[in-house]
C-alpha cells in the first residue's frame, strides 16, 4: 500500500518527535527528575511509528517497553507521556503507571512489566472483536527476545486456529538487553515460526518507513476483512544501550556505524526532499515546533503536583 | 580480619567459592554472563559459558531446565531477574521443583537455587517492585531465604547451593549496593537460623529482608524513649527458626512482625497464627502485623511509599503493641 505525501509527513514528524522526546527523557532520567530508568529505541523509530500509520484509534495495540514510537504513533502526546513518567497527579493514571503507558480510549492497551504477557491478552482482544462482530484489528508488537517467551507459540496457534484479526509484529533490533540476539535466539529470523502455525509472514526492512507502513497496511486490511492473522518481522537496530543504567560498550562501533547510515529519519527526509515535498525551511519549522511541544510538556510535568497518598485506596476493586 | 563489601560482592563471592568447590554448580538466567545486576558478572571469565549460561527470555522453561538438571546430578542456580517474574515460573517452582522429592519417596532430589533480586525501590512500577517471598511459604518442599546483610547473603547462599532442596534466594534491590562486614575466611549460615539483630526486653520485633533496617532504625528511636525492642531477622522464612522467636517472646510478651510483602496472607499472618497457636500464654497484647497493602504497587514514589511499611509505621506498631498509641 502506498504512503501518501501527507501521511508520510505525519509519520516523519512523529519519528522526529519520538527521537527528540527520548533524548529529553534520557536527560531527565539522568538528572533524576524522572524516577524510573528509561529504555530507548534510537534508530528504530520507523517500526513503532510505521505500524501505527494504518491503524484507527479504535484498533488495539500492545506496545513495548522500548521508547515511545508506537505510543506517539498511536496518538499519545509528549505531555501525557511525561506526566506519567514523572509520576504526577496530572497523568492519566494519577501516578500509578509510570513507564507502563496506557490509553484504552485510543486503543493503547496494557504494557505488561513481564515480557510476553501481552501475547495472551492480544489474542483476547482479537477474539473479543471477532465475537462482538466489530472490524477492529489488534496489533501485538514485541522484541525478538520476547519471542522466546512461553505464550508465544500458543498465541500463534490460537490466532491461526480461530482466524483472528491479529497482526503479530516482531521488532528485531538485534539486541536482547546486553547480548546480541543470536546469543539467546536460535534462529536469525523469527517470522518463519509463524509459518509452522499456518500464519502468513513477511520479513521487511524496518528502517524504511514506507515499507513498514505498506506491509502493515496490507496485514491490517486482511485482518479487517476477516482473512485472519499475519506475522511481520521488521529488521532494525538499537543504536543506544539497553537502558539508562547500562554503560554499553558491547555493541561494535562498526556495527553501529552501518546502521547510522540506514537511519530511518534521515532516509525519510532524503526521500521527501528528493521528491520535492520537503524543504530545509519545513525542517526547521518542524524542529522548532516539536521542541516547543516537548518543552511545554516538560514544564507541565515539572509543575504538576504529586498525587495525594490517600488515593492509594481508590479502585482496589471495581 | 573483616572487610566491608557490598551485598553484590558478597553474593558473587558465594558463587565463586561454591563453583570452585563443586563443579556440579552452574548458573543460568537472562544476561547472567554480563550480570545485569552484577551478582554474576565476571563469573563467565573464570568458569566459562558452559557454567554461566545466558538463557532466552522464558522464566518457566529456565526454571524447568534447572529442575531437570538438578534431578540428574547437577546443582543449578537460576536467576530470575525480578522477583515479580517468579510468577511466570510458578508451575515449575511450586508444582514441580518442590514436590518431586516427596512423591518419589525420596528417589529424586532437586538441589537448586532460584536467585531473585526483588522489592520496591521507588519508580519501578507494579511489575518490578513486589516482595513475593511469602508466596513461596505456601507450596511444599521449598526453602525461602531473605538475607538482609552482605554477611547473611554470602553465608546463606553458600548453604542454599549445598542444600539438597530447592531454595528461593531473595535479594532486595535496595540492599544490593549496601556494604557490610564480611570475613575473608569461609563461613556458612545454616538455613533455619534466625539472627538477633538487636537485643531488647520490651517487644519482639520480627523483620524480614529490607525491613530489618527500618526495624533497627525504629528500635533506635524507641530506645530514646526508653522502649527496648529486640529485632529478630529470621533470615529464612522456611525453615523458620521458631525457637529464637519464642525465646524472645518469653522475655517480652509482645510480638510485632514487619515485612515488605503484602500483609494479607503474608509471612506475618503465618507467624501470628503460630504465636496464637503455640505461644498464646506469652502474648500480653494482640500481635501487630505490618506489610504492604493489597493493591498493585503504584509507580509514583510518593504513592509507593504510602503502600509499604515505613520506619514510622513500625514505631507506631510497637507503641500500639505496648498500649502506648499516640
Ligand atoms: C518476563 C520478563 N523477563 C525479563 C524481563 C527483563 N527484560 C526487560 S527488556 C528485556 C530484553 C527484551 O529484549 P527484546 O524482546 O529483544 O526487546 P528489546 O528490548 O530489544 O526491544 C528483558 C529480558 C522482563 N521485563 N520480563
Ligand atoms: Mg531486541
């Protein structure tokens, strides 16, 4: 499916927002303004942003712990993210969620602390839409390391058996914490595992926003039309360390360099400029506007009050 | 001669000594080669990747693999990176590891350790913060170690590795960087031996893991008001050194128990039940229990702090026990 100009610009802006926001949050974590550690996805922004491109607000996504791409992609704002990360009373969860970003109203479903615990839940939301006769689609995004988790296989089985409107998306960024993925993952590709369960799959360059968008759009439209699940694997690379407390040093510099050359944001900008739909002036205006948005969000989060401890007794049971 | 080393170093020394001593001992878990929280880092340099094994992200199969290896003559230590993730492996731990020795009428043994950093530390959120040690009191066949100091950690881990049963070894994340005295010479601490961390005559205060330090601080404050609290660290919840607690109670007649695990169905519930059942004549006041509220732990540090027992909560519980509430 083609990526229209306006959509491309929208996704481009989102990728840049993700990158700048992650950088800013990293500073805030390091400065102990934000109490949690941060996990970022430098260089892999096209995956999370691109897969949300074809989604509607009513579609469900289960995202990952790494960075903000799918959250910004699905419509969460820097202000919502920052107030959550700060643990402030003005956050959507009034300080309860932190990194576990959530906004069911726009289809952002739980990010479990335990990797892989989303597999079953994603089967459940897809089953629910099918039973309810709705045409919503569920997207389940996870890392290549998480594909080792126990519920991975059974979820593929159920999705295939029941022909659910579920798109599995493996973000293969080649690292699982501090180890190269081949240290703990038996195969180079994850996607062919889906074939064993009768689910069609595709392996795609995850650093090309148009390809990510296109492959996802196909899978989503199949799912929406009742043609069952699909499995996509996007090849990308994590150019940062695992988290803010990780000093790094285990990723070869040459390897990082290769992926700097394939940077998804640079590639998207180059394409847009070559096609005459983007100018240096557009770029500068966009950067300024994103910076304003992020700084306003930081200010808002900084100035918001902490939640009242008395609220801990609310919503213990529904 | 005593040195002061961190909890992390103490644990690593226990690994080194036991792995040198017994080649059946090996370590497995996610990123144990790099050592994500450092207790296992550098072990791979000395013992090689065959004895320091990085596993895929699957807690259930990793614990399962440890059970199988343990049944067939090895002594695995499997690391579960966060205590919370033990629930993913609960089937293997509770239904399998803990039960095969008994139902095989002794034919099988499962000598293994689950090493698991855990606990609340402000800002880690609902699924990386829980103290779940009490969840392992219920299943049969398991032992549960909850060291509060580097000294205890080293001595208990060495005993846990040598024990012929599955042992859960909880390391509170707030304790990992703390320093304490640890002798150069080898020593072991038997599983099932409590330690009196402070002597006192007015109230027996049993504290688990990180709360030992809060209890000691509370005891210090209370002492300034003329109340002498005896702080007992059980060090293992199973087996439980009831004798040491009972001896203290025979002196104080007042029992307070504190843990960071949830109060409902927690270790305090078990201890209070034992007290009522076995030591009824030695209770001059209701047992006071402190633990975390039965809610998901919220992320915001101000909320988290409100959910878990504080030093001040302990002071108040001791005063309540003595009928001196403020
Ligand atoms: C059940 C569970 N085990 C372990 C962890 C700790 N952990 C957090 S991120 C991570 C690595 C995940 O690797 P991958 O799936 O490739 O995703 P990536 O971080 O590369 O995006 C691990 C092991 C966890 N959160 N949940
Ligand atoms: Mg990865």
